[in-house]
C-alpha cells in the first residue's frame, strides 16, 4: 500500500460523485493490495412481463422443459437469450460487411 486513502465528508451527492469520478487509486494502492471477491448471492435484476403465446407453442415449450428437467420459464429465458445473441452477432456481422462495402466504393477524398 502506498498511502492511506482519506475520504472526506461530502456536503451533497454531486460533491461525492465528483470526488469518486476524479480519484486515481494508483496513488493509493498497489495491484497486489487487491484480493479477489465473490458475490455468490448476487442475482441479475429481472423484470416481469406478460406474454401471450399460442397454447400449442406453450405446450411444446413445456414438453421440452420437462424432457430437460428444467422449469419451462427458465427454458424460455435460455431460448430467448440464445436467439437474441445469434441475431445480435449476425446483425453486427452484416453491418460490418455492409460498412466495408460502403467504404470500398466510397469516393476518395483528395487532401
């Protein structure tokens, strides 16, 4: 440890924000001062939604979940996550190719 960090009393939240935002911890700590920390009970925040599905689709999902021995809502979350990830990576790949093509045929600027 280089030197002790003294945290002042703050008059308001803005003052505290400014202090932490501008603080460089390199002057106070060495990399070996830090220890790994685990948060085993930390859960990502979730939001309840209402979703109407055709009965047949819901029954199919419940059957798939039963075969995998997982709750059907958990399986739906996994399925949604996987599909969103695939779409995201596919769209970003398509966008990169499109941008590459646009720059390929863009007129060169003379300097």
